[in-house]
C-alpha cells in the first residue's frame, strides 16, 4: 500500500510563510528586489511602499531610509 501525499498540507506550509511581512530585516533579497522594480517602473508608488514597510517594521520612514537605503 502506498502512502498518498496531501497537497493541502504542503500548500498550508507555503501559506504560513506568506504571513511573515517582507521587510529588509525579514527577507532582504526579496524586499530590495521589489524596491528596485518600483524605483524604476513605478516611482509614483515608491513612497507608499516605504511607508507600508516602515509600518510593518514599526519604525519611522526616516529610520527605514537611514538604516536600509
């Protein structure tokens, strides 16, 4: 008898990983990738991205920019 794999359990663990906010501290590679894309392709929403990141990190935008940019 073969044991079947439950795809929902694998999907659930992937879903759990998406609940961690992406910040320069939690996932720097992905965050800086997003920052670079927004800087080039959508500079009009870059301020909002920085404000949202600062809120997730519970720091000021000035601190975020001084420490990570």
